[in-house]
C-alpha cells in the first residue's frame, strides 16, 4: 500500500487484500470531503513577543527594595511595544509595597531578546506582628500585539519589625492560644540587640494587676504584680548582635494591653504596645 | 563587697542584708563544716491523723524534707533525723538539739524557732526547732503542702531568710508554673508545686553560699552593680539573673539591693545571664524590709537588660547600672 500526502489532503491507495487503513486515516482526520479530501486547521501563529519574570517567588523584607528582572524574546515586532506591571495584594495590602520603573519597553525587530528591570519597595510601617504578607505582580499588556506573557510573580514581604532604639529591632508573632488554651494567650517577641555598651533596658510598663495575699499584721493587703508569664526565653548570639526570643503569656479573660518601653541613648520613649489586634510602635506626642 | 547578696540572717547588728561572708551561720561547736547535725522528733502523743498514729510515722516526712537540702551537691549539708525522743513533749529551747514537735499554741502551721548567741563579735546559730500546729501535724500524711512547709522551715534553720518570688500571673496552687524563671524558690512565699525533692536553683544557691561544698566557690563568679531611680538609689528591690548560656533560659536566682541600691549576685556558674529588676512581689514575706529606712521602692516597674552579662569563675563583674522607673500602679491603694 502506498500513501502520499499533499498539503491539505491525504490520499491513500488500497492494495488488494490490504487492511482499510487509509479509510480509517481519513475518518481520523475529522471527516473527509465528499470528494474524499480533508482540511487541517493552520497552527496558530507564533507570538510576536514573549515576556516573563525572572524565576520567583520573591522574598523581600519590609524597608528593603528588590530588583525584578524581566526577560523578553521578540519573534517579529514591526514597532516598539510597551507593557506595564500591576500589583495584586493578597494578604498584603496595596500600602505594603510599591513599584517604580515598572514600564517595559520592547524594541521592534526580529529574533531579538533582552532584559529589563524595575524595583519593588516593601514599605515599612509601625506594625511589627504582621508575619509574612503575600501578593503578586502581573503583566498588563499594551494592545495590538500577540504576546505570550509569563505567569504572575509571587511576592512575600517579611515583617521588618520596628526599631524603638537604634541598636534594637523587634518583631512579634500573632497572638496564639496558650497552654491551657482556655486561659492563656501568648506571643513570641524577637528582639535583636547590637552588642556594645550596656544595651537598652526593656521596661514592662503594663499590664499589672492586684494580688491579694493574706493580711498579716499591719502589712499591706495588696500588691500589684506584673500580670504576665515569661513562658520561655531563648538567646542566640551572632557576629555583632544577640537575639532574644521571649514568649510572653497573658490571661485571655482579663487581657490587657502589653506595653513595653525601651531606655537607652536615642531610644523612642514612647515604646510599643500590643493589643488583641496588633502590635505597633507608639509615636511620641 | 559591701553590697548585699542573698537573703541571709545577719551575723552583724549593723547590716540588714549581709553578703554570704557576713551571714549568720551555725556555731562550729554545734554544727561545724563537714559534720552531721542530728534532729529528733519529740515523743508527743498529738502526732495523730487519719493515717498517722504516733511520732514514729512522721519520721519519713521529716527525713524527706531534710534530704531535699542534704542532696544539694554544691553544699555541705549533712543532717538527719535519728528518731523519736520519748523524753520530750516538745523542744527545749537552746539545748543544741534540733527538734520537731507539736505546738498546740502555734497560730501558724509551722515556723522555725532559731536560737542565736553572740559569740566573738557576731551572731551565730546554736539551736533551731521546728514546731507544727496540731492541724499541720495531722495533715502531713495527706497534704504534700506540709512537706513543702517543713523544707521551708528547715531552710530557715540553715540560715536562709525569705527569697523573692518571680514575676508571673498567679494561678494558684493547681497549675504548674515554670517558664523562664522556673519554679519559685521554696524559701519564698510563691508558687512552688514542682518536683518535691528538687529545690529551685535559688534555694540551692543560697544554701551553698552558706555551707559551700569543698572548692565549689572557686568555680563561681558574681555580678555586682547598682539600681537607681533617677538620681536616687532604688532600695530593697529584687535583682534576678536568668541563665541563658545554653540558649534557653531556666531557673533564675535572685538578690536584693541595699539602702544604696547596690546589689551583688554571688555563686553564679560561669556563663551569660539576663538581668531583671523589679520591686518585691510578695510584700508580706518581707516585713523587716518594709520596716526599714529608707523603705523599699515598691512602685517601680519590672524590667530586663537586653544585653546579657557574662560571668567568669573567680571574678566579680562589677559596674552594672540599671535605671528603674516609677510607673507601676499604686501598690498600697485599696482594692
């Protein structure tokens, strides 16, 4: 049996005794013309340009800036073409990061490839218990060009903490149920302290509550004691700083704001406060 | 060192809070270093309870309480209970024979009746008896609390005054409180419902400073400094050292400042410590300090130094200055 193919048509001859392969081939190609001919849809044209982010995801710390690179390949562009990048907040908000220079100019030409870049700034704020916040970057194409655009770039912004003193940085976890869960909640505070001098003093401004021991003679019949448990305290040492991880536990039925102040040269006397909702640095009046 | 250390009874009438070298100790003629001190139980018929039918049956409880101190490896504490002395209904004060007995007139569950004599220019302990009230005696076998009380009173007999309690939310007797500070010292009026025979590090340190094991002090160091409030000394506030050398804190030890705000923490193992200051947490355990002049600062807030101090053996790390702040809610306000 022989078969040959011409553009747009398949023909098969059938040798005596040969199986009906040609007819099956004809049917397999989505039908045959009344005259025995078939049409094959033309493959899509290649994209005029392909654009993609450099491989991610991107991890950036609050207060820092990351450079984001974009690679493009031009198959055929008769004229220069522009696309932009938009931000897609997920757990991060629009106020948590911003882009600069996020306009990508693709030159005209054939068989050209290149790179472009822009910056993403993770914006610092006064909250320090946010944990990682996520978002994405997406290409926004200009019209008129058949372009293949790469997948969104996932972005994770790490909480940079706050610095009530120049030599001190604080981050905290979100409040979690303690042990027992029906009594306590707790957060872990990570305090990074630069070595040198005596270092800052962390003052527990609040909460305090009254404790009533048995009255003995003329002794005072009430104390007000610090109303927290230091559940755990870990210290690690790095090249020029120490890092404390302090797990502070409070009762959840009489929860009060946790207020900390820090004392050393150039410390912000206002300190920090943790409510049930958030931990933030206070601003001095 | 002129600053006070641990809470010891003083050998001198001029010092309220002595360092270990100036603490009141047993007269060598009664209980010298390396020797055994023998306790007896008075043969009182009031030693009865649901399960106890006579003084012989409280011997194990007394032995257990004495052993809590005797097992401290860094201390030279050799004492035991020999048995019941049927010739005694109660203790004879000052006979040099430490005795446990039932005191029907005791207003409190128990106390340490310490006898000190003025010998060679200092006060020395020559006897110590521990009475129990009838209801305490009847509860020894049924409530572990009273064994804790015995351990506490025997600590007084060693020469230990009340330690400070750690800052924490007081949840009462039923919850097991540890955390970074560890259990409260048994010599405090705090929460110490932990392992019965494992005293807190603070108890072990204080007793070791009083009766040190051979060459133990050679391996230890100290931290000294001053706590102030503005330009004034912070008198009689607590200073705690939380050990963090191994990365994870466990078992703080404490001291008090004197009238000048000065403090020293002696007998520390070499390593790094986070220092914490704060006023007395259990005022009713420190009546003699409340009556002192100047009175203790009780309205300062708690605070921690964020750069740890490093202790080396044989050395005193001096010069630590801690500025406290009067921000705590009024301690003496009516509820």
